[in-house]
C-alpha cells in the first residue's frame, strides 16, 4: 500500500527530506560548523592562543610560598620592640594574586608578536577569538594594581624605617623597586601587545 492511502501521512511531508541539522555550539556559544573552527575538512583550525598551564603553575607556586610564609609568621617570636617580618609574605601574596596575570600577559605578548611577524611575512594565519585580542588589557590592569600595591608596602617600610617604628616591612626599598618594576613591565607589555594586534584581520 502506498503512502497516499495511509491515513495520517502527507505525501508532501514525506518527500520533504530529512530535517535540518541543528547548529552545534562550543563552550563559548560559537557555532562549531562555521568556517575557521576546524569542523569542516580543509578549513583552518581556530587558534586558541597559548596554554594557561604555565600561569596556573606560577599561581600554585605563589600559593605554596604564601602558605610557607604564613607558617613562618605564626611560629615567629619577635623580640620586644620588633615587628614580624612581613616582606616575604607581601611578595608571596603578590605572586599568588598577580602571577597568573603577569605570566599570561607575557605569553600574549609573545603570541601577538609572533603572529605579527608571520602576518608581515605574508603567511596566512588562522582566526583567533576576539577575546584573545583584548585579554592582555585586563591582565595588564590587574598586574599594575598588584605591582602598585607592593610598591606602596615598600613605601610604608621606608617610612617606618625613617620613623623608627618597626612595621615588619623594613627596609622597604626592595618592595618599592620590585613593585615599581612589575607595574612598569606590565605597562610596557600592554602597549606592545596592543600595537601587535592593530590591523590584525584574522580576529572574528
């Protein structure tokens, strides 16, 4: 018996073909089947940038050092008129809070610089997510804030050294130099990375 004689079956619906395939999305909500994502054969793979494994490792090291410094402070018994040595704890905390962003910022600088050299050489580059071209700004602002905080702790250490009232941040100048250098490094990396992304046509 043909479908024309079967109740409930419309011949036009039967011959309409298979239903359209649903669009697959990745974790960021972007279509997986769009050109440049690597889902189609022969299409260039999407460049996700450097791995976050190294920045995560730096953060883990900073956390371990911070825990160690905390144990040292708990066990310390400063003499009367002296303060607990806090410089090590300040640096360990800064590494924990800013190590990821600093390492990631340097990674993105190297990544953007490499792509710029390859682009200027005429090499065809795969697309990168638009977030990757802006991520360095967020990391740079955070690192500058952490570096400025460390420098402020160093300034307080210098003040207490000159004032004669121990604060645990003495002598202060190492923290001041380290914090200032980190903030300056982040600022320079920020500007250079931004310059490398200017005119990059492979972002979407």
